[in-house]
């Protein structure tokens, strides 16, 4: 989901993704290690003004296209139960983006995962906008519903494939991989999230588990 500059939602202690890609968009307020804005109140930018959308999904998408990736589609996840916002001059944010990229024109895709029933009882590929309720989890602010994750995962992977999730979070992707016989590699900047994931995997008494902490 995109964020508004100055909204106070910028995370501390993480590298701003454009800091090492395009110096034009460098954020001010970096610490000596080049970490992201460490203020818990607001964020500042050389170009983007406060109250403006940061355009993060689009910046990432256009950069990947410039790097040679193929942008196949954009799915919009519409949440009928979005988080409440204290706003008076715009509509509530109720949608997030799923950006599908490949590194070549031929890629694994199982259309049956995206099929929906028609009025006459047949099947067709779904539309671009998916309405799926969010599923809040205690201790996590940016969770994805299992239905969304599973649908996407089954469309582009097979049993035995390895899935990498660089933002482990509440572990929804990990759970879906375990339930659908996919191998999983995940990481997160939050050590507690890693520990919670390890406990969850151990509770299932699986054969192989490697956990590393930095």
C-alpha cells in the first residue's frame, strides 16, 4: 500500500529503497549508517511534499521495468474492511497492489487458480480487482489474508518449489507454503517475527528447519 509523505508511517531502521538507486529521491534525515528516516513522527523528502502520496508501488514498478523485467499485470486487492483513518480531505485508503513481474516471456502460470464461475455455470479468468476482507493479526500492522496469498502462490508455483519472502511478518506466506508442500525461505528485520515463525514450524514437527539470527 502506498503511503503519504509526512504521515508518520515511515519505518525506522530500514534502508530507503531509492537511497542507493536514484540520488534524486534521497530522503533527508539519514543516520551515519545510511538508514531510513528515524523520526517516529514524520518523514521528509527533498522533492515529495507532505500530504502527497509517495508513489512507492509505481516507483518500484517503473524501476523494475527499466531494469529489464516484464510487468505482466497489476491486481488490485480491495478491502471491504479497511483500517479507519482520521482524515477529512480525501477518501479512505482501501486498496493495495499486487504487481506481477517476470524476467522473461515464458513463466510458470496455472490459470485455474484465477478462475471464477460465470452466470451460466462456466469458468473464466477473474477480473483485475479482487474483493477480499483483511485479516488483522495481533502485533502486526500490515497483514495479508490467507485467501489472497494462497491464490497467488498456487498460480505461479508447484509443489516442491522454493518460495522466498523478504518480509516474513505474521508468517502467512510461510503457513500457506507448509500447507501446500512448498519449501520456504523468509527473513524479517524484526527478530520477534522470526522467533514466532520458528515456534510455528516446530509446532508442526517438520523434519527440516534452519533459523539464523543477525
